[in-house]
């Protein structure tokens, strides 16, 4: 599993850089985030959850049935929408409320 950062969508907030536990995300000369070695990604998805612009895509590994699928997150207030796109470009959206995520 690894991430890819779309530099055209990145707004340069660099929140992803601060939450990456492996310190794998860097700032380029334009002030945007990039990952130097995608294969070193731990797969924690912390950066994906921090990216408010949907610039980071998390590619799901074949070991969990990914086979070319990826996900990204969009935010609105306390609500997160997890967008899962499969290899046929079919999208599934899972909505969660961060305030109620630890309720059960």
C-alpha cells in the first residue's frame, strides 16, 4: 500500500507532512507536499485523513482486495467522506462523523 500526492490538487498546507509517522513527506520548491519513496509508506493513512483537498490518494494493496483501487477523503465540518474508487472507476462513498466515531 502506498500514497500518491497530486501536486495540482495540493494547496501546500503541509499538514500531511506533520502527521506522517515515518517522516516520508517533504516540501518541494513550490511549497507543495511530495513523497520521495512511495514504497516506504507504512499505510497508516494519517496523511490522507489530514488532507482537506483530496490531493492524497491511498492505493489499496492486492492483499486486501485493492488491485488498483484507491481512496481519498473529503471533509465538511465534523463529517468525513471516504471515497473508494475501484479499478473500473466505480465510486463508493462511506460517510463518518468524527464526533461520534468512538461512540461504540
